[in-house]
């Protein structure tokens, strides 16, 4: 351990947050944050990780934390792990904090000491009253405190970045002076005038402050503020609920498994809660997502709907989590209308919010939905709006999601240069692999772009090197059903039978575990159709899949099959519906082509047709060109007349999962 810490003192890293999977292929965030220089697995338990996380402002503090804990007996080594039994910072850490404090100006040191007496988080006007100075005159000290890493913004308050820093500052105050200052702070609190009735309660307590810290990216600090609020007996019930909800949210970003365990504990303790209970709502939302990522879609959807019911009486800023998470699941099932109505509800609830940056949240989710629906231009507009809005109020954690949509939309439009630029920005703004609304689409967007720009071999190398395990993650095929066929196509291109087998096994298990969800079943059919060279199955995917990307891939795969296979007797039987000899035969159109022709006969435009069948207008136009060529016609009017004659009873529907997942 001592040698590892010595190495740590020379390093410059801190966190290495990686995405791992358990034996059930459920993706979880594993915080593998350990002493820099130490080998993986030799690590620290959760309490020590909290200590290390707070010390990330300076790797020397991290090194002194671990060494000090071991030397002073505050921590004990067991099987190369360090366990701190208490919360007292080691003397070495306190000495280092004092050293950093001594490097600040006299006014700044005084400011921090008074602030520390007030608590881990504090109001600036309380410091102002004790020092008998105006808030404006304290701005220089405040700026210096934040620049040095001691303080962060916590909504309408300020907070020490970590307990070590807070306690370290307190320890620099002699005990008699601490007692006197605390009495004085108490006297000031008693004399503080009550807020006017019309503004009472507008300043957030510790629970809301923790939430705001997390929203602006200070996740560890937000969790610490929430934990402190829960440890105080006098914390109001509403603040306690928000503190619990904030801890779930924070751990969802740092350590998904920890978020799941915390959610389960809260639900066991509640045994049911009232509507508007944001902690219960967040717990249900977290468990819903965990089940969804594990491929247990029915249970995930049930829990998601339960969370949405608890959200009915919750404040809009909290309601957005459950509603948007449920919207994401419905979009994965390609139930776009239901998903969009939930996003509309969230957007309406946030209108007039004092934090205009929150409007970026529904915009980002809408952009993702539109991308899945194949509406690339509108997806781009919504994603650009999300990027712009997320700059307000410092809500930047949404930017990677919006940038991934921009990169994928640019790729779908054929603009490879823009796709690469957005991809680079996405990776730059997703520090340590951490992103809000975690999903596989960040890796998926990168893989598709590398495939388009550099070819199959480069894409395969990326998959093998940086995105190991992606092909066996069920959540990938839930979010992107066409990914199964895409990866089988990649495996065939590079001749890797192991990749092909892994993809087929994973998608088959997902489909068998979710028999009522046709989009997953069709994804499995598409993957096997490529592996088995089955053109009839490709036609069925083209006609029935509600996923535009799958339809586009299946269409390309079928055309490739036609181009590379000679018209033998057996093959012509398999593909008779597209034989050149039947170019003028209306019965030769595929189900999707008959559907489009029927909608043309009803007078719908390409854009209206695209919305009806969940394809892009560009893809509809592509199908129309094929229909014109096959039927040897030249105008839309000819197509409309022919469709009215040949398909008078066409009902114009394609099977979906809507009936299987009604609320």
C-alpha cells in the first residue's frame, strides 16, 4: 500500500469510471476509483472512495488520505483493501488542507472560517451578517475560495466541495474560538428576520441545493450535501425526501448499482408512499431503468408507469425524471406518439421555470426520439436547441446526449464531416465516460461513424478495443434494434464468427425473454436473415418493423442480395415478388410498398406517409422510386389510380406493440 501511495503522489489522475456488466449482461456503472498507480481490484471501500473523491482537487490530498488513514489507524488493511471506520480526516490531510488555506489571502481565510462554522453549506448573507460587511464586499474572497477549489455553488447557497475541506478549515480554528463563533452564529440565526410571507420557502433547503449541485455537474458535492441533510434531526420532511431523491440521482450517474441498492432500501422502508413522494418516485424510476437495461422490458415498463403515477403530484423539476425515463422506454418500443406526449407534458410543466436551462432536458429527449423515428432534420434542430439551452444555469451534463444525436443525424444525412466533429465534441464533454441519461448510444454513434469513415476493419478494431462487451449488452438492442443486424453485417465483413455468434445469442435471448414485443423479435429475425441469407425474412422486416433504421438496413440487405445472387430456380422462387419479369405486376410489390402505394392513393404527401409508417421522407421517396421503376409508371397520379384499383381493401396498418403495452 505504501508503495502504491508513493506512486500516487507522482500521478495526475483521479477517477477511472468504467462501464461493466454483471453475469446477466446488465450494464451498471462501477466506480473503480482507486489510488492512482494502484492495480485494478486492490481498491478501497465506498467510505474511502468518498474520501478520495473529495480529494480529487489535488492528487496529493488523495495520496495523503490513504497513507494517513493507514498510518494513524483510522483505516485498516484487509486483503489489500483499506476500510475507514470513522469520518475523522487523518492528520496528514488536515495538515495539507491547512497548507492550502495558508496560501490564500487573509480575507479569504477569514471568509472560509466563518463559512465553515455555519455548516457544510451556507448562505452568503449569513457570512455577511457575522462579519458585519456587505455581500458585495465579500465577492473577492468568494471568488478566491471557489477558484482554489474549496467552495462550489449549491443552488442559491454555497457549499464546501467535500467534508475533508470543510472539517480541515474548522480544525484550523482553535477550539475556544470555534465555540464562541458557533454561539455568535446561533445568535445571528435567532435575530435573522423571517422572510416575507409571499417569499417564504423560495430559498432552497439542503435537499433542493443537493439537487441543483448535481444538475450542474457537481455530483459528489451534491451527494455529500444530501447526506448531511439526512444526518441532521431537524431537517424538514420535504427536504429529507428531496435529499433522498438527490442521492439516488447522484449515484445513478456515479455508480448505478449503488443507486439500485439505495432505491431498494428506500422502497422497503416506505412500503408504499404518497403521490408526490419524490424519493419513492426516483427509487421506482431507478429500478425501472435497471430492469430495462437488463432486458426485462415488461417489468421495466411496469415500474416506469408506477413511477409516473407517483410523479403526478411532484414538482415539475422532479417529475421530469420519471416522465422522460418512461418516454425513453416507449420510444425504444417505437411507441413514438405516447413518448412524445410525455415529453410535451414535461415541457409544459417547465414553462416559466426560474431556471431556463431546464428546457434543455425535454429538448434533448425529444431529439433522441426524433432520431429513432428517422426524422433527422427535426432531430438536429431539437439537439441544437438542447446544446444551446444547456449552457444556461450550467446544466451541461445533457450536452453529450444532444451531441450524440447531432452526430448520428449528420451521419444519416451523409454529412460525415459534421458527424465526426459532433462525435469529437461529445467525447470531450463526457468526462470520465460519465453522462446523464446513460445509454449505449454514445458507443453506438462512434461505432457507426467509424464504420462509415474508415470501414469495417476499423469499426471491428474499435469494438474489440474500446467497446468490449457492447455486442453482448442487451440494452443496445433495446435502444437500437437494428444494431443486431448491423453487427452481424460487420462480423460477416471481417470474417469473425465469434462476433456473429455473440450477437445472435444475445438478441435471441432478448427476444425469447420478451415474446410480446415484436420490434425485438423482428430484430432477431433480421440478424438471422443476414447470417442465413434469407431474403424472404428480409422482406418481412422491411414490411413490419416499426424501426426506421432496421427498415433501411433490411432494404439495403435485400438489394445487396439481389445484386449478388443469380436468378436460379430456387432463388427466383424466394425473391419472385421482385423479379424483373413481373415489373408490371402489382402483386409483386412488397407489403411495405403496397402500404406506401395505398397511402398515396389516399392523397397523403411523402412527409405525411413518413409519419404514418415511422420512416423518413427520404426513405419513402426511395421506396416510391423503386415502385415507379417496377411498375413502369412515371407519375404519382398513375400510382394513386393503380393502388385504388389493386388495393381497395388495404387497411394501411403495420403490426406494432401498441396493444401489448397500453397503459
